[in-house]
C-alpha cells in the first residue's frame, strides 16, 4: 500500500520525502527497489511463525485456546529514502 501511495503522490506532483514522508510495513523486497526507496518497518516473519506455532502447539496440548493472548515480535526501522530526519 505504501508503494501505491508513493506512486499516487508522484502522479500528483508531490515530492517524497520533501512534501510527504512515507513508511511502509513488512519490509517487502519491492521496498528497496521503489523510487525513492521506501523506508519500512521490519518484523521477522520467521520469528512470528515460530511463536504462532508454539502457541498453537501449547493450545492443542492444553486443549484450550487463549484468544486473548498476545504474541510480540520485535520490529525495527529500515531507513531508506522516503523519510528524512526531523530538523530542529
């Protein structure tokens, strides 16, 4: 969606990151090849899958599904060209 927003902004004559800054999520491969390259949030899908599988196995062993439980996987910012540091 962020790449689509980038394209739409460019079609309307807005400059990224000068007029609008964009941050995507998931760090998909296309992010690094867009122009300008998309700043994005990275979350390990491997770690997310492992934690989900652990939760599923635990639920099966306990014969109880905890629908209120949360799985937290750390994220980090991958800074590229669609954002710029705030100037003070």
